[in-house]
C-alpha cells in the first residue's frame, strides 16, 4: 500500500481560474428568473492532485426567485 502523503504534497497558491455569466429576467414585480453558467480550470497543485480526473468543469443553473 502506498502512503499518498509522501507521494503528493499540495502547497498554497492560485488553484483555479475561470469565468461566468448570469442573466436575470424580471417577470413581474415579485417573480424573477435567473440563468447562470460558469467554467473553471484547475491550476498548479490542485490540477496535479491524484484524485483529479479532468482539469476543467462547467456548471449551469436555472433559478426561480420570489421577492417578499
């Protein structure tokens, strides 16, 4: 069995870079619709980790908001 603590040692620093976009639509005075998307890319030691399968990821979301 390999002891991972001695094989990989993470250090501090910049671990990711990315961008995102959000769109907001006001349906009425109380109801809003929000759509968002983001992309991130792992850098440095975070990208070299043995548990990382893909250095980049995309996330998207759709939210319905109600204002009281």
